[in-house]
C-alpha cells in the first residue's frame, strides 16, 4: 500500500525542521526511500508547495494520506479537484 506522508529534512535535534511530502510504501520507515516527492511543508514559515497533479495521480490509485498530509491537502483544495476529476470521468 502506498501512503502520502511527511519525510523529515533538515538538521537533527534542531528547531529548523522542514518536511517533504512523499509517496512511499507503507512498510518503509519515515526516512526511507520514497517513490516520488510530491510536495514541501515548512511549519515554521507556514509555507507549502504541492505538486497537485502528482498527488491526484496517487490518490486516484488508492494511496492513503496520513492525517497531517490530509489536512495540508484539504487546505490547498486538492480533494475538491479529486471530486471534480471523478465526476468528469463518470459523466
């Protein structure tokens, strides 16, 4: 199973932490090898970059986002686009 989760980047044990949003096999550890990088999240500066087409690609194929990634994606409106894409397919 593929998950969309946060991968920690930056210095260890420092407050300057940033995260990459990655598509990764659910059995891998947090810093394991990712299938694809699909975004970036900086909680200190409250900056987010999402590759929406890549996220939609994985969500349409059954990837499960973690809670935090789900909240970030929801704020960006990714799920609205997913709903619109599914409605277009079925019509």
